[in-house]
């Protein structure tokens, strides 16, 4: 592999790691928002958070697809 290609590959891998980290943070923040709405008995908000997160994680290859579909808003 040429030196220039190695640099590009290294940069691409670093960006991929950063993307994965941010995806995990975003998912966790959505879960916290859902849980907070549930604790406040705000079922509408919990449902909105769950539906939005379901739309983002629409690929069955991603474990979060299944996780978010377990979120049920209501008493």
C-alpha cells in the first residue's frame, strides 16, 4: 500500500471510531430522555423519543434496532 493511502486509511479509521462513539452517546442520551419522561409520567414525550429513535435505528443488523423497540411508553 502506498504511503498516501495509509494516511487516508488511518484518518478514515479514526473518523469511524469517533462516529461510533458519538452514535453510542446519542443513543444513550435518547434512552435517558425516554427514562426521564417515563419517571415524570410524560407518556407523550416518552413515545415521541421512542418513535424518533426507532426511525434512526431502522436496520436489523444494529442491536439498537431491537433495544429501542422494547421501549414502551405508558404506566
